């Protein structure tokens, strides 16, 4: 009980710091690292309680920034708000994903929150995005081919499709494409790629290979990503259209063929 109380006390402090102004990221970096240790620091287990707090907090920020965007009096001000929204998403989305770690995979799994049953790769991607405030069609999106999932957000000319490319060449290309939260589609899989400003690439997905659960892997560990012949990628958080639609609560219509 004391551990839970301390955890949520820190979360409340985090929320308060966020509302105090947009220099919050520097001021609370060490606090958030305490709340959410680096990947691999302990045995991962699903964390629905933190997931709910993060989702609710992100939604409050989305609405507040959305109002500021609508009330902005200049293009420069709107551009700055979009940059703030991107920064917020790039910090929040990976933390939401990691709350799912350890949730079992199943080809037919439709769990809608961490640890609440089993989850297929598409439903993991769809649920994280919906709970991050993206107005998606949860089940239809989850059931699409990976390129259609990506195409729901990113136009085809912004995607990169690579077939038979050497793995290390592929990673170098992704890294050179810039920081952000990417969707990556593989031969028969869909997942997230998180590229940090330090050049780190994390592959976060509900894995149909060992250990058959939601997992956060480094580029060296990502056997499923390495072995795929087909890879399609798109940077969600680098798209101003995606950020603006998220900010304003616009619906993302599922792309189907």
C-alpha cells in the first residue's frame, strides 16, 4: 500500500509540474525516470493503473493545447503549439506502450488495456493510439494489414517501403529519418519504432515470437524486425497533419482496400 501511495503521489507531482509551464520537461526529467525506469531494468509486468493515469493526463493536456491552438492569433504561435504537442506525444506514447509490457500475445487477442487478457499486434497498436487520444476506429484499424494501419495516418508518399533491404542499412535509414514515434509494418506484423534524439531505436510490439508478449527491444534484440523481408515505416509524430488532427480531436478514418 505504501508503494502504491508513493507512486501516485509522484504522479500527482508530475501532473502539477506539467501544468506549471512548458519548461516542465527539464524540471521533471529525474522524477519521470523514477516513475518509469529504463527498459530492461526489471522484469516487465503490465501496469494498468499507471496507464490510466497517463492516458487521462495526456487527454487533459491535449484539450488544453487544442484550445490554445484554436485561439492562436498567428501562424508562428500555432507552429509553436504543434511543436509542444509533438514533444508531449513523443514523451507520452512510449510510456503508454511500456505499461503493456508482459501482456500475453495471441493471434486473436483483443485486450483493450494492459494485462486484461491477450493482445494481437494490431490491437496493441490500435489501443495505445486510442488511449493516447487519437480518434481511431479501434477494431477496424486493428484488423487491417500493416500498410493500411500506417496509411490511416500517413499518405503513401510519406511512407518508406523497403523489400529485401539489409537490416543495418534499414536501421541507418530510419535513424537518418529523424526522431519520433513510427509505425512499422512487416511481413505479417505491425509495431512501433521509437527513435530518440540520442540515436537509440526501440522496437515495441506484441510479439508472436518468444517471449510471446508485449516487449520492448533494442535494435540488437529485435529478431522479428531483423528477419522480415518487407518493412514499411512512417513517422507519426513528424507529421504536422497528424499532430494537428490529434490536437483537435479529428477522426482518423481507417484506410481499407
